[in-house]
């Protein structure tokens, strides 16, 4: 079902539409929270809070086309707030790479799957080593799939700044991958 139609049905109080909306978006929201917070439990808690806020604020949003950037901005802000609270409490624990989300099998051979998992772990480790600004751009653009214009609006930055940060982030990511595995891409 189209997102705009789901939103309208949710506004009318349709509980099945709300459930469908949550199912459709929960993976993206959790994934974004996981990238910011690095702790699966914290990410689950914040994602749940985001859907509670979304339910409470559903009437304040109008227009289905920009809903996803609006929701991801809400998620980003909630993660930043949680990080601020965590920093004031205690240092954050690092998340082992092995705890990262796994992609569902699509039929590759075990050798191909092992190789792909190794590349995924390498890229995740490289992303973890990026500066926070570059990691944020990579997560929003390349993992969440937002357009540069949407990121510009979300971060309240000029489009040119977002474009240059995106380019620098990709260059830094490539450097980190090569630093972790000099034979990669040879």
C-alpha cells in the first residue's frame, strides 16, 4: 500500500493501517538508530519511542512525499538527544561488528556468502572509523537512500555543503577500507 494512503488511513484511526505503516518503516528507523547509537537495545528503545511520537504527532504531518525524510529527521533528533543523555551518564560501550544486522540470504553459494559477509564487516568497521559528520552522510545517503536535497533539508545545510561532505565521506570511507585491508580492491 502507498505510504500516503496508509498515512491517511492512520489519521482516520485505522489500527490495521497503523500496524502496516510500522511494519513498513520499522527496519529503516531501527537501522538509523542503530547507526547512531551503536547499541541494539538503545536503538530498539529509541525506535519504539519514535513510533510513539509519530503516533502522537501524525496529525501535524501533511504530505506523503516528504514523510520519510520527516520521520528520519525525527529519528535522528531522538538519537542525538539519547546520545546527549548517555554522554552525561557514562561512556558508551562499543558494539562488536559481529552483532551487526545480517542481510537475508538471496541464494548465493556459501563461498560467495562468506566473502560478502567479510566485505560487509570490513565496510562496517570502516564506517565505524569515520568522523561523525562523514558517518552521518554515509548512513543517510548510502544506507538510508535519502536524496542529497532531503539530507540538505534534514541537516539544515546548503545543498553544496552536503554534496561536498558526501564526496569527502566516500573518499574517507575508501581510505578506511584500504587501511583495514590493503589488498581490498586490488
